[in-house]
């Protein structure tokens, strides 16, 4: 009877940890993920012995399964019960082939909340509201970068400073351009210039000459950027799953890429954390695994998932409140007076 209870674990059997507060993300290669004695483990095979490692599923948000991995049906059932997002990808946490996205398995054992997707759709259909929300997200991106780059000791040790004249100029210019952008295409253009200026600043600070961002580039900095970006995408996908908002209802990236809202949300933290540490790891000659560990630690340290979650949630509730005031004439007058 006890064995049957363990095998059919339900979310209420687990210690409750808010999803946005969970600490662990896993990227696994060359191992087998399985359920054993009521726990989820991964098995690595050595020349002399096999080693089992426990995965604390109640405190885990994402598991990325890279090359040489397999997972049992029982393990998937337990991960789903714990609300852990499972992603299949290629080596290093990036797609297996260029242009192929990571395939995600979203837990479906329980209903997701409805108020956030309803709030998101209350404003999403109107182009001007989507643009205004996209601008809010980009301004939040600037604020997060400014905060983290001004206080992170490891960045300061490597000469990356949020108060540097080049960084302050890039932020000031981008904030100005965000406000004056008349449509999403203009905003995307300004965003590309902003990202390019950040690449240039970090590359110069880390003494990397003639750097060009190329997802297919063979240099270590580009490989690190690819791997780190997909960790950020995993966090964004998790935040959206928790809130019950489909990836397709994007703000900026929706016309050309699948899962576009994932990219919008990942942009909140991607350049702040992945970009500088990709160059730092490259300059220190760290391996891909060592960079991923560094990147994961920084994403957790600066509460990147929390930040994504709160910004998406706030926008959804703002749209929902705006629609409720619009539908109720009495509340509409109160809303206009307060604003």
C-alpha cells in the first residue's frame, strides 16, 4: 500500500514551496532519470560503479535533459505532480539543431489559475496596449540591469560597473527611445541597438576584440551566450506556465518566433546576468559545465524567476483591473480620477 501511495504521489503530498521561490534548476547529460523509493533520482554510470543522485523535486523549477539522457514514465509522473517543467534539448542546454526550439513538457495534472490569462487577454488584443506593456517590460529590463550591475561583487571584480559612463549612456538613450517608439517594430530596432551597445561594453571590458554576436559562432563567448540564454528561456517558460498564460500571446517577438512570449519575459533578465558572465567565464577559460553552474547560481542569487513572475503577474492584473473599470461606468469614473 505504501509503495502504491509513493508511486501515485499528488501535489498535496509534497512540502509546499511557492514556484517563484524554488531554488533549483537542473541541466543533465549522459544519465538516466528514474523514480526509486518515492524519490526522483538520476543515475550516472562510471567505469567502476554507478552513482545515484537525488533531485529535490519540491524545490525544483526546471529540468533540462541534454544528450545521452533518458527518463522513465514513473519519474515524469512524479515531476508533473511536483509541477516541474521538463525540457528536452541538445548539448549544453541549447537546441540540438540550429533553428530547433527546446521541446517542453508542461505538467498537466492540475488546473492552472485562470485570472492571469483572463487579465492578459483583457488587454492583449489591442495593439496600443501591447505596445505600452512591451515598453513597461523594457523599462523593467533596464531597471533590473542597473540594480544588479551596481551591486554584484563578481561583476565589480571584473570591471563591469552599472555606473560606468558607457552603461549609463546606453541606458539613458534606450529609455528615451522606449518612450518615443511608435510601434513594436521601432521598439525592436531600439532594443537591438541597446543590446549591441551592451555587447560592445562587456567585450571591451573583458578584452575581447572584434566580438560579433552569432548563435552559430564557435568561440567560447558565443557558446556560453547560447547556453545561458536557454536557461533564461526555461525560467521564463516556467513563470508563464505557473501563471497559466500561453506562450503565443507575445508583446514584441510574436510575429516570427514560436513561444514568443518566452523571449519577451526572458529579456527582463537575460542581458543583465547571462551576457556578462558568459564573457567572464570565457575569459577565465571555464568549461561549459562550469559556466552553466555560475549562470544558474546568479539567476538564483538575483531572484530572476521571481522578477519575471512578478512583472508578468502585475501586467496581467493591471489589464484586468482596467477592463473591469471600463465595463463598469461608476468604477470607470473613479479609475479616471485616480489616474
